[in-house]
């Protein structure tokens, strides 16, 4: 059986809520701080410094003020910042999504939590249960390790669970604290790029089987390329998680995405020409350009992606849900596809109908 899910019962997207981390980081300020920190210990810094200007980012948000990141931090300090910041973001995004859907915490039957930027046991939704007033019998499903693809993959998983439980209210929360991976001691090219790109944030979606909502999930599919484990991920260092960018993602997307996308859409009875709007995870300015090229879109078509990137940076898994929120507020076409690339190396697609 080929891995595609299509349901005769649509799953309604009832709401989207987003949450900003409390501290704004101006890109120019980050670039200046990075130069002071990195140039003395990383001779190639000046060659890489233009990435701060070319990333397409004006500002980002973080769970700690900039001064916190300028001091060496060990693994326990990073995970304390992750857990505290991620739970606060979880609650804020979930509250916003529930309020729009006209629901409260006790109404939620299934909770899907996507987060890959820290380790928390008990998991984030367990830590948030008291504040959210989730029922003791609510089903909890934490998902780790899917990175930037997590928004789309989480949406697909949540819709499967909603379709399988027709009376259930399903809450998806994607929350990431990417900034805890920033390090001052160990510096390589990937660390410089990550410093220029990543921010913190969360997004939540409420789903339920049936018609209604602002759109309905109709189908979803994934594609994982063989022998691509080194493209993106984490390495485990003494002081925490370190980012892995072993290959350049934009050229990979430009060369390999279209055949995989054609295959995924064909399995969902779609083709690129029949998609009114691609709602993409904006990994960076060059990734957006590569997506427009691979999908044969007009230059500038991915305008919501650029706007989210400029205002929030790459927040990993929640970012595509921020784009979905902007797209639905300006009006969705009859058929859209939510899609994101992430470690694996994997592409996830979710077809929605407005």
C-alpha cells in the first residue's frame, strides 16, 4: 500500500492560534553581536557574515533576552530555558486557538505536541495540563525529531486522529525554542547560519471530523529521500544540541523537490497546476526562491512565507502554521497544499479544501 491517506469524511480546521516569544531580536543587533563573539575564534566569519542580510529577516523572537545568549550555557541551563519558554508558548498558542474555536481545555480529547528543540520529560502538554485544565483522560501524543517538517507532519497526524475519532476535538501544538542551540564556544559554518535564521515561537490548530471550519483536510502524503540523514538535524554536544546543515538545502530543493511533489500530489489525485496556493515552510530567503522555482510559481508568489520569515525568522515546526494563519485570513482558494521540508530528509504535504 502506498503511503497516502485520503478520507471520505473531511476533517475541519476550526482555528489557528499563534504565540510570540517575549523578547524581540533585531537582525542588525544579532549580526553585530555575532561579529563580536565569533570573529576572533572563527576566521571565516566575515565571508559568512552576509547571511545576516540575505536571510530575509528583520526581527525574531526569543524566550530569553539577548544578553542571556552571550554567556556560555551548559545543558541543564539550556533545557531549563527550553522547558520554561516552551510551556509558556504552548499555553499562549493553545489558548488563542481554543478561544477562536469556542472551546476550553476540558473540551479537548486528543493533544498532539510537536517539538524538536529540547528534551522535556514529562512532555510539554503534561506540564501545561493544569494551566490548560485538560481532562485527566485526554490522550497525549508528543512528537520529537521531525524539526522544520513538524508543522505539516503534525497537521497530518492530528487530522488522522480526528478522522479516526469522529466525536473528538483534537488540539495540535507545534512549539520550538530554537535559540537554545546558540552557542558561544563551539562555532562552525552551520552555527553561523543558524544564528542568522532561527527564532522561537508556537502555533496551535484545533481540528474535528466533519464539515465546517475555515478549511477541511482532504488528504496527506510524505516523501523521504534515501541517504539524506546528514542534510539537517541535531548533533549532541557537551553543552547541548548543535545544528547540522551538512548540505545546502536550497539547491537540493531546487533539484529534487518537484519529482517528489508530483508523486505525492498524484497519490492525492492532484497536480501542481490544480493547487491554488502552496502554503510552505519558509526555511530562509533562498529556500523560498528554490521552492518557487521547483514548483514553477511566479517570483514573489510565496508572499506570506516571506512576511512570516521577515517578522519571526525560521521557528522550525510552527512556522508553516503561521503562514497558514496569514493565508486563511486573506482568503484561501478552493484547494491549497500545506508543505514543509525537514530532517530525514523529508517533505510532508497536507491537501486542504476551503
